[in-house]
C-alpha cells in the first residue's frame, strides 16, 4: 500500500515539536547544572566551607536542575511576555524562590554557618540565576514577541481596593501553613529538633504559645515573607497566558519545586534527615500557598490557545 506523502510529512513535523522541546529542556538542565557548579566553586573558594563528596552531589544536583528547568520552561512557554521583561520575571521566580526565600530562613535559624558564608550564598544564587534566565528565554525562542503570546489578551490588574484584604488573607494563611506544617511534619523529627536546639511543647497551641513568648518576632517575620512570596508571584500571574486554575497550579509548582529541589543536594551544614524533613514540610505547604495566591490574584481572563505551548 502506498504511503500518503502529505500525511506522513505532517505527522513527522508534528512529532518534531515535542522532541525539540525535550531536547531544549535537557540542554537547559545542563546549563543550570553548570551555573550551579560555578556558583558552588564561588562559595567554597571564598567562604571556606568544607567540600562535599562530588560523587554524591552530581546525581541529586542534576535531578534538582531537571525539576527546576521543567517548571521554568513551562512558565516561559506559557508567557505573554518576551525579551528582557520575561528574563526579569524568570530571574525573580528562580532567584527569589531558590535563594532569597530559603536563605532568609538560613539567616534566622542556622547558627553554625562559617563566617562570610551567608552573603556568598545570596551572591551564588545571582551567579546561577542570571545566565540561566537569559539563556532559557533565548533558547526557548521567547527573546522576541511570539505571535500567539502577543495576541493573547492581557490579564486584568487586581483593583486597588481588593489588595488590602487579599494581602491580609495571604499573610494569615502563610502563618498558618508555615507553623502548621512546621509543627505537624518537620517538628515530628527528633533529629530536626536537636539540630535547631528546640523542644516539642506537646501540642500545636502550646508550641505556638512558646513561640509567641520566646520568639515574638517570628510571626511578623513570616508575615513579611508572605508579602515577598506575593511579590514573586505577581509577575507570574501577570505574564501567564492561562486561566485562574492553571495559574494557581503553576504557582504552586514554582513555590514547591524550586524551594525544595535544592534540599535534595547533600551539603555539609545540614544532615540528610533534616533536609528530607524540610522537603516533606515545605513542598505541600508551599504548593498550597501558591494555589491560594494564584487564585486570589488572577482575574478572569481568556486562556491562551494550546498552540502557545508549541
């Protein structure tokens, strides 16, 4: 039986699109790996941190880079923005989640940091995020206006009158998520309590009473972090050519994956059991936070057609 040439050509061309995207994701994974490798050298060289076993780091770092790349690729491919505006938004999502938000916690709770390490951690995040954000937008073909993305209607801004109550809801929700998952998930691990020099007061409310009595600044700090999470989320909400549900799910994945992926990587400052407890704590907590922020900040809009992903 003769093969219909036009149909064959159509199918071959149709198959090339997802294959090309997969190859780009793999290439970007390698690029992110190299960016983190360079930033890691910066930390070890200038802060005097003990080096980790390279063989034990490569596999988890590659996995973390793959997960991060998949999430960021999705954001880029579903974006209405392009060029430097998109690069800036990707940088904010990448650096803000993997470095800024996590290292704020390091600064507050980790007491055994070598002198000079903390500023280097913030700088290393910049070293990794800047080149990756630029190259990701370039390689994925979003350095210039895309005909579908450009044609998609812009999302409506949140009216000023709504900002106050929505920010209050986000701050309260984050405090509940942070301390709730912190106590019922992470604080269940005795090794984690020993690492931070804390004790279990016996119940959530007793634990919160101890926090308010001994660390009264911690609740306002987490409220401030909730505002930072909202600032990171806002460009994603504005640029994503999708409906409310898709934006919310995308934000949940950004907050959960980018925040916890780096905890997969062994480091000499945090025991493995502590790292994994934080993964189990932060991933579901941040996913719910992303869902909430996305749902509150996304106004009704017309989702982009499927072709925007191609």
